[in-house]
């Protein structure tokens, strides 16, 4: 980690290429984001040869239109690119292997249910028959309203009651290819009863609990203790029940899911081998299987390292190739026709398209370029010790001085508690500590074995940039599961970012901050972000990238910060269009979510004001 202790701009020795390396945008940007020679982030949905837009200039335009920061900017062209990329990868793998089944992708709307987004996904996926997946009754109604692609599959997952199942079943009468996945054994009885009630042949899927588990943050999505799915014995019981009811041919799909954001391709292949064995066995037992649903899990590269839970060691084409080849091999060995392949890919389709842009409001800086006044002979010994450390510190004694400084800091704090140091003296000790630490970092950088000193002091003295957003509303996974998102300034990138900072949000919660950032050199998260010196005269904008999956829909109202303004942008050869503008929540709207009505609150304030107006102008007795 590189820490600079000066605010001097080094424009001669810094350029946008160095910023590219520093922030790793070439690793996680996937060709959609880059830095231009002017030092601004560029958005390139179809690569460098297609239309592009300067993100900083776009932000300025949106502000001029009256749209407010923080802004969630959604690039529809990136959605189109991701939808076509995944379909093309599977079509290529199927053609290359001579696979006899078809690819039938679905988008799980739980990932992001925003209406305009789902509509775009349906539109862009129509030529490849992209379907939708739902996991609740409200989601099913959304899917049935928006899914109008002929022959596209609708997958119904999640806990189901009679109303959910009957709605799904009746959707077949309006031409929907709706498959009801049995996640719990009791649901099969409900499906059979509903089918009898309406005299219909249901399309049924079984979700199997695999022994094979994935890796990463969502590893518990599979395995014996997973929330959903049928065990081998439950599957056999279900098979016998369907056979008894003359519905064996209605079992058209086998489904499994080993978790979201699978970082290793080996886990994907291992789980698929086990699931394929279930598929071939069920087919041999007479099930009318046509589809195998490999669930979600296709990851994206949040940090570009290739070896963390926020990264992946494979690409979309390798993912498609392995699924096709494994299924083909096992099915041909067992003499079973190649099934149609269903994927429930959500994160990989939506994450890249959305960027959160916010401004910095202020900064807390602990660096001290100058020490306080010299310690006097009459001052306590701890102050004289700290003065000595500051003056005598050099390359040769840097480790000794670091230990002495740490001890002196602790001693000063204790002496203040015991009443030995006055408040003024403690203030002097704090200022001397920060001044000494600032000087120590500069010296330690030139000492080969002093890297730990640099890291420790840099993290302690780093700036805090106060930013206009809410972690809980816009980046809940950062707080809840420690997800690393790419974060970087969107302009001034041809200047050296000479400060290191953590980012604090507007909430009054100590967890309301970002202090986990990509370290391109190690691949491991670091606690600070390289930023430029802040000036209140010039707005400073930071972007958080790859936020399109889960973040908006999981965001909460901590401190009653609501949805941000959001815009949907399409690029053209000559510029861009704002296809949709979704205003952020007003105070009235947010208060209504917690049952505070505007009229009642105004009336309450008015009554309190009237009581005050009727009071005596002089002081009154409490009675």
C-alpha cells in the first residue's frame, strides 16, 4: 500500500495509466469501464470501438438537469451486452460440442426487481428466449405481467402455498411455460391437488439437495442442511407419488443451486456431475425430464484478483463449456438424451450496469506537518520523551522509536485519566503523536524492513472522507457480508491521489463506512482508498461500481435515508439519452413507510407552536 503525506499534486509523474493500475479498473471493469487521457472514468458498454461516455461529464449534465447526488446511474447498453454475452457463450459451447439440447436461460428477478430493469432484460433477451424466475407470490405476478416471450421458461421457486401454486398452474392457460419447482415435499401434494381441481397437467420440477457444496459467502445454499431442496429419499417418495397419480411425465425439470458468486470453476463442475447423475437416474425411472436447471452461481470479478471470494477463476465461456461438456459426457454414458440447460444467472447479468456516484462533503485529517510548541523542562516527563522521539528519530532507530512512541501514547492517555496531565497537556501529546507519526511514515518508507510501521501508522492516520450516501441503503452487502466493491474517484485521475482515506456515510452508525478496498498488488482487501486532496471549493465525486445486483432491493431505511435518484442511460453515436428518471424518496414518503403521516406531523407541530404562542413572555412558575 502506498501512502503519501503531502498534498502536492504530481501531475508531471502521474497519468491516467498509473491510475488504471492503481485502481485495477482493467481487471474488474470487464471492458465496460476505463480511464480516458483527461483523467475521467469512461463507460464503454460495447468495448472501446463502440459508443462511450465520460462518467464525470455525465454526472455534471445530470446535476444541471436537476437530478441530485447521490445518483444511481444504470446503463441499459451494458445489460444488453451481458444478456447477449451469456447466450452467445452457451450457443457457441453447444455448437462446438455438438450438444443436442437447447439453452434456456432465466433471470431471477430477486436480484433486482426494478420494473425498467426487468423490462429491459425481457426485451434484450427475447431473441434468445430468456425467461424469468420468481421466488414468491408477488414476484410471480410481476413475472406473469412482464414475461411475454414466446416459448420462454418461467421457473417458480421458493416457499409455496395453494394460491401461489394455483396462479402458476393457471398461467399455462395463457400460454406461459411455467414450471413449478418442488422445494419441499409438502408442495408436491398441493400441486397434485391443484392439478386435479383444474383438470390440468402441471409442469413440475424437483429441486435436489446435493452433497457437493460450493465455496464463498453463500456456501450453505447447498449440502444436507441447506434451506431448500429434496433429499434422495424424498425424491424417490415424490417419484412414487407421481407414478401413482399418473403424472410421472409431468416431472420435466431437475433443479439444484449451490450458492451465489461461486469463485471456483471446480465447484461448479463437481456439483454438476452429481446433479447429472440424479438427472439420468430419474430419466431411467420414467420421469418426463426435459430440462436441467443448474441454478445461479455464475460469479463476477469484483476485485480482479482471481483468487478471493470476490473474484472468479473462470470466464463466461469456460462456464458454458464446462456445463455443456459435463452434461453431454454423463448423459451419453447413460444413454440419456441431452437435456435443455436452464441457468438462473442474475448477478452476472445485472451487476455491471449500475454505478453509484456521490460527492464528498468534508474531510477529517489526522496528519500533522508541524509539531506543537517544544516541550519545556517544567512539562511532565512523557511530553519530554515524545519531544525526544520526534527530534532523534532516523532510519537506524526507526523500529525503536516506533515502539517508544506507541508506549508514550498509552502512557499519556493513562496519566490524563489519573489526573496527572491537564487537558491542555493531553492535547499537546495528541498533536505531538500525530506529528511524529507523520514524520515516521516518511522515514519508514525508505527502510526496507519497516513496511509494517508504514501500514500500521497509515491506517491509524488515514483521512476520513465524509460522503453523501448511505451504506445501508445503497451498498448493504458491504455492511452485511463484507462484500468488496470497486470504489474510485471518477475524475482527476491524471493527478496523483496523494491521500489515503476511509469513506464515512451520512448515517449516525459506526458501521456506516467503507473501509474495505481492492489492493491490486496483493489481491487482499485493504482498509484505505487512495484519493485526491479535498477542497470545499471544488466538488469531488467518487463512484462505486458493479452495484446492479441485490443492492437496491436489499437497501434499508437506516436513519430514514431512502432511495437515491436513479437514471437509465442509453448511449448513442452522438451522445446519450435519459430513458427513465426515477426520483429518490422524499422525506414524506420515507416517513410514511414507518407510519408517520405528513398531515398528522404538521398538525402536531402546529399545536405545540400554538401552545407556545399563548404563553407569558416572562418566566413562569413550573406549576
